[in-house]
C-alpha cells in the first residue's frame, strides 16, 4: 500500500514538471498513423553524404585505384599463357591486396544488425524540461539513423534466435550527434560495468570449441548467470516472448538507464527513454523462430528492408518517464539500478514525438557496419546519471570503435559525421585522417591564428550537470541495489498464463543443453521468483531440489503492471502482415483476386503459394492465369502471418494429396496463426481437426460458406489477423507439425 502511495506521488510530481499524459496527441495510445507519402525522403543527413556516394555512370570504364584504365580484368600477367604469374603484375596485386583487407573486426557484441534512415519529430516543445534543441520545434524533422541488432551471435548469424535486441538511434542534431543506445528490454543483466566482459564471455560461444552460435542455452552462460542473482529479472525478460520478436517494428525500445533532462534554467529531472511501436509488441512462436533460423536467417532485416521499400514505414513514439530530482529516493528500488524498471502505471510514459524510418541505406558496409554509436554522445539539455553500468559504457563505446574502425578518426566516416560544424579543434593526424587542416597552429591557446578555434561561451557550450558529491572512494555496491527478485516477481505476476507457459518452455529449452548441476542452480534461482515456475522447470528438466530458496529474503508483495504483458498490446492494424494463399490448378480465381484486394486495402499483403513456380490455372474458363510467388517447400508457413485456402474442387483435392500442403496448414495452425477457408477449401481444415459438422471453428479460424467470398468474411479475417496469434489454441491442440 505504502509503495503505491509513493509511486502515485511521483505521478503527480511528473505532472508538475509541466508535462502530462495529454502532451501526446492522444494520451496512452499510438497516434502516429504510418506515413506513406514521403518515401525515401532526402533529409539533411542523407543529402550531406552525397559527395561520398559513388555511382556507376553510363560509359564508365574499369580503372585501378590510381585511375589507370584496365583493358583485361580476367587474366593475370604471365610468362607465357601457361604461367608462371609475374610479381610485376601490379594490377593483380592491387586487386588481391584490397580484397585481402576487406574485413574489419565485427562488433564484440551486437555484431548482427540492420539499419535505416529516418526522422524524429517532437509533438510539442519540451522547453520546460530540456534545452535539447531537437526537442523544441514541432516543425523540425531531425535526421536519424537506427541500427537494430542481436547481441550474442556473430555477424553472419540468424535474426530470429532468442536474444536481447539492440535498438540504437543516432539523432543528427544541430548541437551534435545524440545517441540512444538501447535495447528492446527495459532492464539489463548486471548492475556494474565491471561485470560486462564476464557476462559477454559467458554468453558467447564457448572458447574451446566455439559452440554454440548465437544461443544462450549453454553451460557457460548459465554457470555465470545463475551466480548473479541481480540477473534474475533480465533472465525472465529474455526467456519471455520479448526474446523472439516478430519484427523490429514490433519491438519496444528502451534507453534503460536513468538519464537527466536539464532545461534553460538549469533545473534537472531524471528521465527514462522509451520507444513505443505503432504496430504494437508482438512475437514469433518459439517454433517459428527456431525454424526461421534455417528457412530465412535474414527474416528481420528482410522485413525491415521490404517494409521501407514498399512505403510501410516503421514508426515509434518517443516516450518519457520523468522523475523530479527531489523524488530520487522515493521508490522502493534505486533509479540508478539498471536491473530495475519504473512501472508505467506509477510514472506514466508521456509520448512526446515520433520516429519514422523511411529510407534504406545505399551500402550495408559503408553505413550500417561503420556506424558508430556511443552512449557518451549527448547534447546540451541531456546528461548522464550515476548508474554504474552507464558510467562504464561512457568509456567503452569510443574505445571499441578505435579497434573496430581502425583508429581515432572514425568520426570522419560519412555515416558518423554530425550535420553541424565538427572537428573544429586541435586534434590531428592518426590513421585514416581525411581532413586537411590548413594553417600553422594546432594548439589552444594560440595567438598566431587569432586564438581560433575559440571556446564557446558558457551558455553556448556543453556544460555537465553540476552534481554535488561528497563521498568516500570505495569499491562496493550500494545496498539500495540489493533487491534482486521483487521486479522479477512483478514481471512474472504481470504476464498472461500463455506468456508464463512460454517462459517455462524457454527455460526448459535453455536447460536442455546444460549439465545437471547448472539445471539445479537455475531451478533454485527461479524458486525465488515463483514456486510454480521453478517446479515446472524442475519437472521438465529432471531436477529435484529441496524447497530451500537460493536467497532467503521473503519476497515483497507486488501489484501487477499490465503494461508488461504483450496481451495488452495494440492490435488495430494488419500493416506489414502477409497472408499465404494456398492454390493449385482449378482454384477459384475470382475468390483469390477479391481476397487479395481486400487484404491489400486493409494494409496487408498476400503471397500465392502453389506446388510449383510459374502460374496456376483458375477454375473459371475465362479467368486469368495466377502468378505464383512461392512453393510449399521454398516459402514455408513460418514466413507468413496467416493462411487462406480458397475454394475450387480440383485445387483443394490436389492440395489434400500433397504432404507439404497439408503440413503447411497444420504448421500454421500449431503456430497459432489465423487461418481462413472458403468453399471446398474448408475440406483442408480436417487436417487441423475441424469439420463443418463440428460446432464452431477453433479460435482464429474463419470460414466462408461457398466459393464466392463475402465482405463480411474478409472483414472477419482482417480482424483475426490484427489479433496476431490465438494463444488459446496452444493448450487444446493435438495437431502435429
Ligand atoms: Fe553495449 C554495442 C546496447 C551495456 C559495451 N551496446 C552496443 C549496441 C547496443 C548496445 C544496442 C550496438 C550498437 C550498434 O548497433 O552499433 N549495451 C547496450 C545496452 C546496455 C549495454 C542497452 C545496457 C543497458 N555495452 C554495455 C556495457 C558495455 C557495453 C556495460 C561495456 C562496459 N556495447 C559495448 C561495446 C559495443 C556495444 C563493446 C560493441 C560495438 C560497439 O559498442 O560499438 O562498446
């Protein structure tokens, strides 16, 4: 009770900062309808990179890097046609040498990723809480580059593995670059940066045999993490459905740490940054995610690319949770502890602006691979807090770029250049220095160059928050960071029963690859969170433990936070959803056409799946041939969001005899996807245990009587697709897949 009172106090104080839930155009609801009118906008940042773009022009001739025209790019210089090859062949050597040096070190974490350009626009001026210039003018579109990533896998690993996702945003502001280097989960595994190398060593492939790739389910990770009770909360998040998002556009993003916002008057408030996706937070099933690793390892980056290319731009709203400076100690956790979130029901997330990704990069390496994010990239009006994880990050990012991007001049790489004046200082030279600094002086203060470049006035220059500190220097952890389980319990308690089931399944899967002693340690750790969770995992992985918890402090009572459950996510659009339409010769062509039009009109898309590529002949004598997009084997159901089986007696009879087509329907059913059938197409539903003689179809199965489809049917199916998945089927289905 007391805890709620304190939190509600924080809510009121947040409102007193001059920022209320109504500052967003529609409080609490996504309000950024997708923009489809500004495809591939050339924003300020994109335009500033034009002089670096190289295009092949009509009539271009192959040259060496020195500009020498090449007339034979297929044969090396030899002593006679049968060799040997001459060292003198500088053209061969130049080409091979460049090739030999094409690779740079991949990111030590977050190596696998995909990026895009876009803009950020604030809804209303936030001048009352921050002087950050990009948060002042609702007319201003600030260019951004966003990179999404997995954490553990190598650069060539698959997109859909269970993992945390990186969500890093670079704002190119008039005051320099501001980066929010966040994740799709609001907390982190550890509290102090000094444990980061251990955490990452443990989760990466084991060093003796480099197994497993991009998987956390192995001995080293769980050996480490079960000895770090502070990780209990994050372990719950990563083993929940948040660890297998449907797409990047279906993920929330979080700055995680508590930052500061500072206004023109020097007043500082604490803030947590959130990204709220327009499409809502939705996940794959574990079965989909696992199969996609093999069927389409590029699933997420392909979706991002294709949705931008087709004009269905991914969008998020920036949300702020504000805590007044004087409320810093009013919570029953420490707001500097990165393993804790602030429940949204207690400090509301105020939606203050929108992020739209509307342009794909031109070149993966030049832009997405070379972009260098850094948590230390802040602008006046935004500052750090003393979160010890954040403090370590301030050092690490710049440092890692020096190795990764080959020296201290990586800011000169086009994607990393700010759009305002930069490099106006006396730093000089180093590997890959492109700038030619003209003039005699390279020091401050000088008189020989009129003292230039000169210091900004205190008002114009960056000034860190003058935090008052009186402390002994110690190597220790604050006791206010000690409660490791209350929020893990909060998370568990806030989930729906199907989300809880998925956590049990995920922990079971992770433990499958761990030895008995480590399984037992996990089960003990989980006992501190929930007895049933622990018992269910113990039963699944064959562990028996005495009931003594790993930590003995009794858990505090928690009040569930509905915002933590995906059950409560918005389900009001089918944008980016694709329906597989299963056809063979003799299909009702008119139904296929009508269905396609209806789905496209609602914002989704369809893919025609048939026994072979080419075209399918419809039942109608005068019907047009139907072009095929994929076959049952090459475009399996795990790639799609829903399935439709149109009528047409011979089409359906044929599909019923093709094992891959039957499997297609069963697999979509088992993965809880909406399925529709019309006319004879209903026949195939007996493969998922339903016939028209049964009472009513299973949840998410939509039937159209007769072959000619009705508007009511397509409308009902669109509604089903919006629901994403039908988790109630999970418990009842005995369909194999
Ligand atoms: Fe980190 C990359 C997010 C803790 C050290 N981190 C990196 C990226 C993201 C994050 C999204 C990829 C950026 C990109 O796309 O290029 N990291 C986080 C979050 C953390 C976090 C949300 C905790 C709240 N990181 C963290 C700590 C350290 C690092 C505690 C070290 C003390 N992170 C790095 C790094 C990386 C990195 C080694 C690897 C590549 C890079 O920086 O540019 O410096």
